[in-house]
């Protein structure tokens, strides 16, 4: 499912890292996320939200001001993505939507979540060990073509070209 950001070959999880057939290797952090954002793809020294911004976002979301949106996303995901679906959260932040929806859906689903902020994916992965969190750009997703059943992209930058590439023919994109 994940592909190497260098050569675009499939990545294999060997428990401590992801490795492609060409021996490019990406360590899985102690928190559980993998950084697949190549240095030449960064638009800033520290792309995305910094630690303080991530903390502020988590504090705000913890008050459940967006609880109704989260519930509606769950409902739509259950309606449009059957069990055993592969689901992607683009711009996942601290995993507010991802983790909740994963907990409420069938355990046979596979969840992936991406954010350009390593601080966000680090915090999300620390709390949710079932979702595969990775740091990358939504404009260059390290995912196989036609591999995702359902994408949700809430309050994050969008790349219609990348979403079209990774979504299955009968897949659904929620924005």
C-alpha cells in the first residue's frame, strides 16, 4: 500500500522500518509513525504545524466543538465504504477524525493517515497504534495507485490529481 517516495516501489514493513526492493529504508519512530517526506519535497525547514500549533489544535478539538462533524463523517463512511475498506485521512493532524472513525468501524478496515507535520503525526501515532500514520505531502502521496476506498480531507490542502490517482474506481472522496 505505501510506496517508496524515492523510487515509487512498494514499501514492506519489517516491524522497525519500511523498506523497498531498492533498499531505501524509512524508520518507524518510537511513537509509531513513519516519515516519508523527503528533504527535497519540504517547502520549509519545518513544514506544517509546529509543536505549539499541534498542542493548540489538540486542546481545541478535545472540547468536541467538531463532534457533530466527526459523527457525520462516521455516518457517511459507514454508508459509502463497506467493511474491509481501506481508508485514508489526508491532513489528519492529531488523528481527531481518524481514530474516532476507526474505533467505530469494523476492525477489518485498514486506516492510513497523512499530515505534513511530523509533530502532528507523532502525536496521533502515539495515541492510536492501529492506524498507519505517516508524514508526507498530500501533493505527493506515497501510496499505490487505485488503493483507497474512502478518503476524507477535512480542513486540509487538497490535491485533486493525487486523490484521483490513489482512489479506487468506485471509491469515495469526502471533503
